[in-house]
């Protein structure tokens, strides 16, 4: 398949779709979108490349912003920082990257690969390693595939640059990188362990940038027509409607580089009288209705503004917001026994056996 030019309209849609796939986390893509608008005004352009076009021995940069979403509202996204993380990694491994790919399509990290690609003149690979957003480094398809977790480059806007050269496991990479991120102020730009073309083709979750753009296009078209944007999402994705209601309580705290807490909702329309509660660690992890768990990771729990259809983040959700909650199916790799070990509810400390909304 040929590379295709990504238009600014595609990027506008990508920001909407990536925020929905972020399941409450990954950071609001709006700041990344502002960067891309400026980069396109300055004449930069980005191309999207299917993973199938990679040569097996190509080297691919894997990028992400790391940290607590709430802190990211104050430490603003900078395209030069994510590009610098790629340059630091290239210097360390002494290879020129053939393309740039995101760790996660969800949230701001769905747009950040484009920021680095625009400045460095590389294509973006139409794949990622989560198919959504997750808060920890080991919660990826490449970790499930037992691919090497090191090295990692972490930089910030003050010129701080660190390389984690070797660790014994993905869990250790998460622990060490998280400590660096916290010392940076709970926000860092990272270039994670490079992948070969063969590894990307085998373990990447493919077509996710295209998917996010399609979701965003559907929502934006529905908004222009004054149609139901939730129905528009469900027309392009095989999701399920779980709940409608109003936010009545928010408990939120930033600890160890994560945003954690719970939100309670009072039901509306067909759910009047039913209470829902969702817990989060950056992303929505488990949803309970009247005390019974009804949705949980790795199914995607998406809390959406009932009018606009756009995502509501764990960092900004507030009292009185009227929301619609839907579930979207997860990538198959997370439904394996090993996948559930990494990203099932027990991986987040909940003694709940995984039960899919789509079973």
C-alpha cells in the first residue's frame, strides 16, 4: 500500500478519535493538536505508512509522553521535546529510524508521533502497541510478545535527558522510567525500545491511526449535521451503549506519576435511578452499576459528553457533566491469558475475574 498524506482535517479528526480511544487517559490531544496546527502552518507535512511496507530490518522509533494527565495541563506539550527524544535514541543505538510509531493511539499520544515525524521528516507507522491508552509501560502488545524492554530515552523541556540502558524486565522498565518521570515533574517525552520492522509487523496493533481518524470523522460529521454523535461512533465501531447519566461526585489524586480516583454518576433516561461508579488509573479501569461490575479492562470504557460525543478525560471530568458511557472491544492480544495478566482488572489491584461486555 502506498503512503498517504495526512491532511490537517485528518489530524483534527485524529485528535477527536484518539481522545475517545484514550478511555479517559493518555492526555487530552488538544495540546498536541495545537502543535500540529502550528507545524502545518510552518509548512511541515506528515505521511502515514502501513506497517506492511516496512523492511524486516528497518528500525522504528516508539514514542510517547509519560506522566500524569492532570500535570500535562500545566506542563504544555512541545513538539521539539518528543522529536528530541527520538534524536537521543538514534544517537544511542546508532541507527536512523525508518519511521515513527506511537506506544498508544489513545489520547495525546495518538498525535505525538506526528509531531516528531513532522519535525524529523519521517513517516508515521499506522500501528501502535496498545490500541487504546494504558498507564504502564508493560501494558503493551510488545511486552506480551516478550520483546526487549530496553533502552528508553526520556527528556523534558529543561534539557534533562536520560537513557535507561538495560533492565531485567518490563516491570522494571516501568518502575525506573516512572521514577525519572516523577523527578522531571511527572511529565516526560520518551522514545521507548526501538522495534525492527519484523517486530512491528508481528506484534503491532495495526491500522489504529486510520481507525482513530475514522471515529473522529464520524463524530465531527454528526456534529455538523446536528445528529447523534454517539450513534455515529457506534456506526463505525462495534461498541455497546452502557449508561447515560450525570456526574455527582469526583475523587481524584495524583500519586506516583499517575492520576487515580473514582467518579459517581446518577442515571438518566433509561438508566434513571441506577447509579454508576467508575475507577481510574489515568484511564477508566472498572465500571460498576448499582454495585455490580459491568465493564472492565481490557474492554475500552469510554465516557463521552452526551451532546458533543467527544471524550471526557479523568483529568477534567467534573460535577454536573452529562455523559454517555459506551464500551468498545479490545485488541485480541489482550484477551489471551498472558494479555489479561498484564492488563486485566487484577493487574490494577481489583480482585475481579475479567468478563467482557462482548462475551
